[in-house]
């Protein structure tokens, strides 16, 4: 699994362009090994708040949590759209994303008939 440096190339690329605001979509690994997907403007503070029990009710009872993946978006609309997409993914597909296993992610993305 990746730490909070995941997707660094995307982050660095967008940060180097001097975006005024950034929105993050993130995946947390909870103490019970479940995955939580969220979005925020301040990822460091948001993870801290989750661990302090001030985050979502889901994570309050599953602390501590650890950031395992994040993505950067230029606006809230794009971030929320991506958050909703990820929330509908299977655990296996999220895990492939976290591990940056593009082949597995592609395989899991194929339609099942």
C-alpha cells in the first residue's frame, strides 16, 4: 500500500502550475481494515480530524485511520464526482488503485455479463 505520497506525480504537476485551490479525494485504511473514501480541501487536517474522532461517523469507530491514497483536483465539482465514483467501486478495485496495479484495475473495470 501507499502512504500519503501516493499519486505524487499528479500532485506535483498540478502544484507546479500554481493552482489557487486544490481539492483532494482520498482513501483511508481504517483500523478494522475497511476503506473509507472522502474529499476535502485540506487533506492533512482532514486526516487528523478523522483520527481525533471529528471526522465521519464511519471513521469515528474505526480509528486510527491511515491515508493510503489521494488524488488532486482543480475544483470541488471534479473531486466530488470522483469521490462518488470511487465509493461505488469494489474493495478489490480500490485496492488495485491504491497499489497502482494498472493491469488489475483494468481487469476489474471490465463489464461482467
